[in-house]
């Protein structure tokens, strides 16, 4: 059974990326646009993958995105800086989910979940993850 994780709590994350909000991230209402939140989550998730996961991934495997969920909880305005927390929230046979939170100080403004599927580099079909990679992910639950 997978643990229940509160993605709105800073304490749920041990990995953070810092991003500056750009003026171009705002819309005519004056707050950060929904598309910019998707880009912020992508930036945090990509850094988490590069800095924590990629060195341990089997060479014959690629990761593809299967699902993205975003919950907008609070407005964010320019200028500001946000912290993007990332963590593993669940692990399947050939997939896993990264949970994320975007924080302005202690306030959670956005949460997201992205399910990633491991595929074989040659066949481009899903493949069961190796025991070694599963252990890495389990250590991050």
C-alpha cells in the first residue's frame, strides 16, 4: 500500500528547485497564468529527474509522460520567487508518480502529480522497471 502524502505541506518534500516568476508568466487578470504553472512544474520535475533519478536509470530505458494533474490553490503574482518541491508518491510495475508543490514562502499555491512510464529505448513499449531502479524510487517515497 502506498503512503498518503500531503502535497500541500512543505515538510512532505526533501527536494526543491527555486524559480523566479517572470512578467511574461502573468495574464491580463494580473496573476500567473495556468500555462506558466505547468511550465514551473515541468522545470522542477525535470531538475528532480536530472539531479536525483537519471544517473540511476537503466541505459536501455526512457521515461515518457502518461498523465499530468494540476490543482491551482492560490494566486501568484509577479514579481516573486517560488520553491518547487518534488517527491515520489507512488510506484507501479512500469510507472511511477512524482508529486509536486509550488510554494510562496510557506504557502502552497499549486500541487501537481505526473505519472511517468518506463519504455524500452528500442521497442518504444512499456517495460517493467529493474529491481535496482525500483529500490531508488522506494527510497524516495
